[in-house]
């Protein structure tokens, strides 16, 4: 199992208001925009540092403090369960193409653990 990226999340009533600061001032590109969440990423930088501004966590959930993308969600979920941690949301396949769950870290921060789902290829 490998962590692929970690994204800081900032709760905001109007995520779109962050465009001026993060795009115009810092030069970050919009990597994703679902209305309730806008993710900004550094262009042409290996590892593309990112920050998300969100009014909710998606699917009516609270905004997590961090999002951690992993390459094997089921393995991390198993580790969480073995450690006796409480999964506060999920695991769930979301309509925007991720499978994820929420858990709290030792400091009570809400962590969104996710993997991007691979598109299914149909046999014609």
C-alpha cells in the first residue's frame, strides 16, 4: 500500500470565492470543480501540490480536514478495522469516481481516505 497524495481541505460557505487567491494570486489551476468543492493544483510540478476549498465533504458529509489518496483502499480499511478505529462514513462508491471512507486521526481530525475507481471496460 502506498499513499499517492495528501490534500488539505478548507471548509468554506462559498468555495468559488477562493479562485482569486489560489488561481489569480498563487497561479494554481482548477483541477476539479463540483460546485461544492474546488481543488486547485500547481501546474507542471511533480506531485502537484493541492488544496481544496469546500462547503461540504460531498454526499452531504462534513468537510474533512485532510484527504489522503491511497492505491489500495481495502487494505487501509482493513488496517483501520484491525486498529479498532471507527469508520464515520463509508466505505462508499461516490458518483464522482472515488471509493472512500472517513476516519478520525489520533488528534480527532476527520480524514477522508480515498482511491480513484478505475473505469470498467465493457466487452463488446
